[in-house]
C-alpha cells in the first residue's frame, strides 16, 4: 500500500481550516450586525437553515483534517486511506462553503429589492463576493493538490457516469426548489416555519451527499477520530513529560483514569465502531441542548413559559435531527468512526 507524508497537504489543510473560521465570522457578522441583518435576504429560512448547518459541516470537516495533519504518527508517512480521509475533510469543507454561498446568492437574486438600494446591502454584496473568491481559490488549490497525486484522481473522475448524472440532478432540483418553487409565505406560521427550516437542512444534506457518489472508495484500514485524539493526547503528554517533570504525577493519574474500569465500560457502551447510533444520538442531543442554552442566553427568558418551551423543543429537535442526519451521512465518510460490527 502506498505511503504518503502529511507535509504534502499541510499548507492546504491549514488554508481550508482558516477558510472555515473566516466563513464562521462571515456567517456571524451578517446575522449579528444590525445594519447587515436588516438587509440580509439569506437570514430567513430555508436559506438560513442551509447556512446554519453548512457552517457546522464546514467546521467539523475542516477541524478533522486539521487535527489529522498536525497529530503525531508513529512514522513520518501515512497510508493512502488516511491521506484520503484528510482530503475528504478538506473537500467537504470547501464544497460546504461553496454550496452555502450559492444558496446565499440565490436568496440575494430572488429578493434583490431587500438589499440592492441600501449602503449596507452593498457591503453585504462585497462580503459575499469576497468570501466566494477566497472559496474559489481554495477549491482551485485543492484540485491542483489532488491532480498531483498519482494514486488518486480529482473527485468524480473515476466514478460511473450514472452516479455523476444522479448527483447533478439532485443539485439542479435542490437549487430549483430554493430559487423558484419554495413559497416564502409558508414560513409565517409555526409549522410552516418548522417545515421551512427542515427543508433548508435537507437541501444542504442532499447537495453534500452527492460527494459520497463521486469520491474514491477506501478500505477500513484507517485510524478514526478516536485514534487521532489518542495520538494527540500521547503527543501532548510526551511533550509535557519532557519539559515539566513536576506534572508527571498528574499525567500518570490521568492515564490511570482513562484506562479505569468505569471509563472502559462507558466507552464500550458508547463505542460508535460497534454502536454508531448511540454516539450519534448523544452528540445530536448535546448540540441540540447547547443551541437552546445559547439562544436563551442571547435572548433571555420570555415572559410566556409555554412559548419558551415550544420554541426550545423546536430548536432542540431541529438541531438534533440535522446533526443526526449529518452524522449518519458523513460519520464513516470522514473517518469519525470505522465499522467493527
């Protein structure tokens, strides 16, 4: 099996990670700065739902690849399947940004009157164009890196024609729904708003799921994210042991805690390699609860407890459902876990 060095794609992976962070900043300022929020046509669902889940996919994929190029390995080279996981994370992150920006652009074209006549709207357009240029340059860099690898091909180059055709059909249908078919009046009611948010999330997932049809297949001979985290911990522990010997007893206690019977039982029960649904449900519910807490801190407790409970359930359910779908779609694709059942 071919071995490759992470140094070949480290600069690209760092650039993708920085793009993901910049995209997060872009997403936040267009929603949080009042002048921009007032003229932001993609601040409403289904466009906002695409952005909300798109930024999560972007950050997770970029962070995984960033972790994998910086973590210590036993040798200076890694196997091809591990290299492919890094490329997958980079590719998914860049394409997630691109898909979200295209949807933002669709919203700006469809509702041009909401921003085109205002100074803040021109600033918003400049920000969108700027991040699109950076995304295009990063995507071009990614394609050049992939082309230089003799063991791999550009995404989609080796796939069957019918798979490419299916993916293109899904993209066209999704964009058509977003641009011309979806009635904006539906989001005015409670259930219409819920359905609109779910529609935006599903559109994003359909678009990104096309990657699974166009990428190269890899075997199960790779280290998943739990191996990555263990390697990071070993690297940090070794570094501290060499430079701060007074912390060695604390590190020894932590090592003993990590291999204790109670921790092993918990890890065995949650182990996504054997029980992928359990870990997925824990992560999705945790992020759903985190969204509710964040929203409550940001907006404060409403005077009507029943309204607060309803809104919290909608936020929790929507986030948990979206995260679970993403986990099931991309858990193995990104090497978050490998199947050992």
